[in-house]
């Protein structure tokens, strides 16, 4: 409410005045209100945070497997499994520790010292000592130390982008504003943590610590719990079902052997242990972690830095992207796009501060500025009545000063005007600085025995002082109707409009006063500028929409500007909701509105958070971009929080799952594509791993039901699961995204990890593996071979099945019987070579024979193994062909859907 009260009422309410509080009163208020700092949230201890990483059903399964293998005496294998569990927990712990830094980062935003007035004297104190009622002075370069109601403002401009998202520093004044004004329109307030960019001010502290705007955001951030990603939800569901199935099958198998076959309980226990070890895919957590880690590296090359591993996959499931406007969709560099001079409208090409980007055009053709003297005079005047500059640093053009003024300097450089030489030639004698009270800037210049004043500012303020306009180098009476029409035309396009005028003064005059610019000015022209869309972002938005992803713009900027950019980006249907509209809506009304509207302007941190939650209530997977402190709660709440790397605050980065190194929306689109490819690779790896585990379990069940000995021992099962299976499945993590991965809609958030078709594939492959492996085991037994020799044949057959099947797994439905399918991933061939050597060691090297219970087999036996194992490759390719034919028959197309 402080922004809506006159300054005298504010001072009265806080029992203070411009001389400040007394030292004794300040001490009393400090005890009452507490130090001006943010209260840290209560976080879990390091031990609890680490132990929480084990709270997962699949991890329980692995721990159970480790205990069982330890009980049966296989301590090395037990330690290997425990090592896998520990590594997974350690990675999760490290990632979560990084997230805890978000609250620490926001607390560090408070300034360290402040210039305060007490007992009528000004002196520096620690910002933590400030209390409500203190009188604080501000000047350029200061970070605002608390929430302050301004009582004086002299050309004061404050960068509030961290709170509002506005790209331009805000002009401040001491006048009261409307009670329901949104944060960005409270011109009489200076908020804690924002930066003074120009001018001076004096104000009274109205809120400190947790009561400030930044404190309120800190509370919001503390109250937001990170969501579980779609993949983790799917894995948790899958793990629960797998646990139930393993326990049920093991129990039934044990009871069958005990009650029907009257087998020894000890033998049955060992068989059930082998069954459990076989059925548990010990390598799955490692494969998931490593696949996601590989995805992190791949995305980093696309300027997307992943801070939390599951976010890699979540990006592929995103259904809505809520993006900021400034700097993400736009360049965050004010650019002149239109100039009205000499009764002619000129257009300006390019974007940003690089003068080599674009040129001045008329009717689509570049012009020579010398042929348009009135235009040249306007551009020179805008460059002279100006305090900014643009410089080239490391090949990049950057502004120094106000972005609006920097855009005018860039315009002059595009017109081939040597700005520095111009300023030396037309020396500035005096200045009336820009202030919100009069909304213009004026500069006095002398040149060759003449004097003149240049005025630049808001069109309504400048035009009211003009009696003439320049046309064909002549002063003619001003056509206010035409000027107003041009101003409204540019404003309707979302352009920020300024007017520039001139007036001759005696050369003897050394000062410029307000009276000198009250009337008789000559209008030189009107200039329109925007923060233009990034060219690459236009295509990226289109690509996302083609992929079934809805793009929504959520910005702190004005509605007209937001709609203009949205129209250029093809976002939304022309409708917009403002923050004040959202404040009036109930949660149910907002839930309905969020599906109908794609552009939201002048939003507050609470608005952003409510929008994200409303979308999630529709079961959308939401990605949210942001760069300011005000974005942090929504970033943390979103399924994927995306912070800006260049211009983002530390708070936003720490609250996010992903950081854009180039602050570019196009990088989000590329990351989504990569995320979809990574999820596909995860499913391919799972589809490769599960048939082997299922086959091992089925073989043990068949052996128990038939009263035969186990064809493969627990230690051999662990060799297959932990060594050969992981080595081969890792190669699938390096598969490139499918060619049409962005042509299909996002997967449903609630879809199971395994679809009906994938379950069929697992069963089909498992049955083939069991038939071939168990068949060769029985065949070897029939030849009067020893049990270790028969088991050696079985384990080698199982591994050879895996080697052939990994080629099938490269594509779910498409055939691999082509050059790309067989040789497109050279890592598979490398893994095959390594495993062939490893299997030969397992079979023939005495130390490994002793460890794994194997014996030598002859070349003739190897021939049978390879022939039988290769049958799986042929059968799966035939199965793919049949499925593709069925799809083509019923859908009329042979396009591959990624069934899953």
C-alpha cells in the first residue's frame, strides 16, 4: 500500500521525517523488526539428504540382491552391486546439493552497506541494520538495500528486470500511484536488490528482510517442492510392478518345488535366490544414469547446460513451454525500426547494436543518407542529445548507457555518421537531464557562430512544444494530425516512440532553461524502436508447435509490446491477460483461462507460479524460462526450469534444471529434440536389457518345474547382467535422435514405461533366448558333458544372443538390414569386440574358470552357439516386417510411430 500513499502520510505512519530516526529509536526498531536479512530455510542434514537417495523401490531391489549374493557367498558380486547403488546415490546427492544453493544465492542479493540518515546526519551502516522509518539516499551504481518509498527523485532510473522482467530501467518519482498498480508500475517505490542505473534519490524504508518483495519471493521459493519427473514416475511404477512379479513368481516356484516335487528346501532356496538375481535388472540404474549423463554432454554442445540429470529426459516430454519475452524470444537490445522524417516513413533493418546488421531503407531499398538531409539531421540530433555509446568487445557490440539511447547511436552508425567526431565538432554546452516529471532531455550546442538546443523525449511532451516541422529542409507549420497518426501507427506495432526537435538560440547563451524549450520548437522527426525478435527464435517456435508443444509468453512487460512480439512469433490468438486480471481470478477460473490464452503481461512472481501450477493441473509437462529473482519460484515449480546463462541471476540459475548458455529460445527447441532422442535411447536400452533378465528367470523356472539342475549359476547371471548387458546397452545411449523425432506429438505424461507392443517384444525375445540357451544346455548334457561345460555353453549362448539382439535394438520398427543400420554406430562393433575377448577369457582363462565355474569348449560347439544365437536377429527382423505391414494396412502409411 505504501506506493499509493503521499509521502507525508508515509512518514507519519512510520513516525519519521527527512531528518531520519534517532539512534535510540533505530536501535529499538531493530529489536522489534529484526535484522534486514532473509531468513534461511531449514534444510535437511547432509546425512539425511544422502540417505534419501536410497528411497526407491528399484534401489531396494538392488540392495536385496546384494544381501542375497552375500548370503550365498558371492561377496565380490555383492560389492559390485553395492558399488552401483552407491554411485547412483552419490550422483543424486550432488545434484540435490546444487539445488539447495538457490536459497543461499537469493539471500546474497541484499546489499552490504547503505547511506542512512539518523539524527540529521548521513553515514554508512551495514544494510542489515536498516529498519522501517530509516531515511536512505540512493545514487547511480547503488543496489537498493531495502524496500523504499521515495520522497525525492532526481532523474532516478532503476533496473528492476530481476523483479519485473522489464528490459529498460524504470523512471522513478515521488508521487503516489494507484493502490492496485502492479509491481512494474509502482514508480514511487525502490525495491530491495534492484540496481540504480542513473540519477539520485531519497526515500524512507518501509520494509526490511522477509517483509520486502525479494523476501516474499524467498518465501515462495522455500514453499515450492520440486516435482518428480515423468521418467522417475514411470521407473517408480515399473519398479513396484517388477518387485511384485518377482516376489510372486519366486514364492510360487518355491511352493511348487516343495509341495509338488518335494525338493530339498536348501536347494529350492538357492534356486529362488538365483531366480531373484536373474530377474532383477541390476544394470538398469547404471544404464539410466550413464545415458542421461551422455545426454548432458550432448546438450551442452547445443548451449543447454543441464544441472539435474532427470531433466534431460523430461525435456523430451514437455508439452508446454512458458517463455519470457525479453532476451529469450527477443534480442534484449533496443533497435530502431522506423523513422518518420521529411513526411516520409523509413524502415531500418537488422537487430541489436551491431551497426553492420541492416541498413536504412525506403520502400524496401537501401538509401544514401546524403540524399535525405532532413533524415540525416534527425539522426545526428538524436545522437547528440544522448549520453550512451556502443562499443565492440570481443567481436560483440554492447551498449554503455540507457538501451534506448544506445539504439539511437547504432542508428547513427548505420547512417555512416562518425558519432565521436560529431560530438567533438558540435560541443555540448549545457543539459537538461531526462526526468519523469517532464519526460524529455535537452542539450545546448554551439557551432560556427550559431547556437541551438536539441530536445528528445516522449512525443506528447515534445509535440506540444513544437510550432513547426522540418520538410525538404524548410520550416513549415506542424501537421499535428499527421504526426499523431504516425505515432499511433508505430505504437500499435509495439514500438516505443520518441520525438526529436530543434530550436535556435543565441550563440552567447551558455545555459539552457525550461523556458527556452517551452515553445517554438521545430520537429525534426519521430523514431520508433523495439526489442526485436531473435530471427532463429521465430523458426524455433514454429518447430515446437509442429512437435505438438504449445508456446506461451509470460512477461513483465506491457501488454501492447507483448502482443506485438507474440504476433510476429505466431504465438497465441491475439488475446492477452494482464497480471491484474490474473489476481482477480480464482484457481478454477485461471485453470480454464490458461488453456485459452497464450500471452500474459505485467505478471508478478505469484502470477507466474499460479500459471505454472494451473498448467500442471491439466497434466501438462511444463518448461518455464526466466532470468530474474521473480522467476525463481516458478522455475523451481516447473517440470523443467530453464534459466538464462548470460543475463540470468544466480538465484534463477540455482532454481532451474537447465541453463541456456546463449539465452536463446532456439536452444530450448534443440534441447527438446535431444531430450526426445535420449528418452528413445533409454527405452531402447530397457528393451534390450529386460529380455535377458526375463530369459534368465524363465530358464531357472523351467529347470525347477522340470526337476533339472540350474543351467546358469548366480555368479554367471551377474556376469551377464553387470558386464555384457551393460556394455552393449551403453552403445545405444549414443544413438542419434530419430529423423522425425520432432514430427510426433509429445508422449503422454501418464503413459507407462512399457507399452503393450514393447511387452510383446520382451516376451518374444525372452522365449527365443530361453529356447536356444536351455536347448543347447540340454543338448550339451546329452553328450555326457560335465555340468560346468554345459553351463559354459549356456552362458556363452546367452551372451551371443545379446550381441545379435543389440543390432535389432537400434531401431524399434525399422529394419537394420542396411549399411546405416549395421554400421551406423561404430561403438556397437567396439563393444562386440571387447565382449568376444571377455567371453574367451571367461571360457578359457583358468582364473576366470575358477571364479565363474566354466570349462573349455571346442570350436564345433562354438559353431552351434553362433548359429542358434543369430536366429534371434533374423526372427526379430521378420517380426518388425510383419508389424510394419500391419501398421501400413490399418493406417495407410508406412511412417514409423515410436510405439511406447
